[in-house]
């Protein structure tokens, strides 16, 4: 979801394949302008979510999920090396669309099962890498260690390879 304000700025900078119509009189600038999008690296192509094309949107969603399933079928969850503070961190990586795996119900269920947790915390520190941790609100040191790992990987992509995270 992107806001109308984001869409206007992206259009002005030439980042969108075609402009997203954000001329909704009663919609605030920060309200979401929902669209199915294809991230093409430097640009984004999209189909606006309107009532007039609702049937085609369900077909697009089914096709997108099938394509994502096929694309990520060869990628498996891996464990990040454990530390005294941080245990059971999962990584899904090595594919440009790795972060999107949680959109697939079966991959989300896999993450819950492998992490043995009803709640998960996820981050995408770099394109093609998804980290998932069994969220435990009461375990502040582990929570801080997970967030620190995400932060470190975000600012130093080279750390992925040294931590045995597919990059």
C-alpha cells in the first residue's frame, strides 16, 4: 500500500510505469492508494484496485501467487547461527522476491511451524533477504538482538555473506 502523496511524488520522479490516479476529492494525501504492483527494480508497474476491475484483480492475484509460489519453490528456510542471546532466527533468502514469501499462506505456516511460535517478527534488511524470529515480547534481550541484527544487515550488506545469510 502506498499513499496518494507517495504516488504523486513517484510519478513526478518518473518511478512509475504509468501514473496512479490519486485524484480522489475526499481522500487525504496519506490515505492508502491500493494497487497490485510489479517491482521492476528501478520502476514500479501497477494495476489500481478499483471496483470496475475487481474480477480482473482476483485473476491477477491468483496469477501473482502462482508465479510467486513457482519462483520461490526452490528456496528453503535456513537457520542463522545462534548466539547466547538470539536463538531460532530463520532466513529466507537468495531470491529477489524472498521477502514476499510470507504472502503465501503455506510459507507463513512453515515459518510458524519451524520457529515453533504463534507470533513472528520479520524484517527485510536487504533486497532478497527475509529474517524471521519467534516473537517473544517478554524476552527483551533477544528482541533487541534481533533488531540489532536487522539494523546491522541493513547498513552493511556484506554482513549477510559473513553470517551465512544468502545474499
